[in-house]
């Protein structure tokens, strides 16, 4: 799970790098802005294999466009992995009155785990 602190705190002076980092959020008008730092360098940025380092900082801007649509603008700032910050905006459809489905990472489908040997 991921925590986003919204009580006005800033980043702690010392952060132990983690998978999801340390996130603080605030409202700017009708946009929810989340800044994250303290990420570890043990994962790719995305499924395409883009790198990230322990110096990465991200900014996410959540905008509800209308009842059924939201977009998030992601900005990635990582001087170890990229020459300059870059951004992408991703649209999402909200699905009210639907069930949340559990998302499970099933990495252990190799022969050793399947056969239990």
C-alpha cells in the first residue's frame, strides 16, 4: 500500500529508500498534487523498462475532468537516469459502483515453485 500524507508535513531530513518512497500531498485549487521522494533503485520506472534511481522525485497532478473522467500528469525528475525532467499525462475512466479486484504479482510460476522442489 502507499501512504500520501496530507497534513502539511514536508519530507523528512533522512529517508530510507523504499519501493513506493515517501509521498506528501496538497490541494492546489481543484488539483491534488502529490510529490514523492525516497524511492529505492530496485525497480524499473514502468513495464517498458525505463530506469529509475534512488535520486528520482516524482510529481503527480490528479485532475477530475468530469463525473466519469480523471487524468493524472506525472513528472519524473531523476538526474542520474535522465538529462532533464519529463512528463506524461494519462487519462483514466472512473467506474463507480464496481468492485475492486485484487492485483497479485505472480512471479513464482517457474518450475521450481510449481512442482515444489
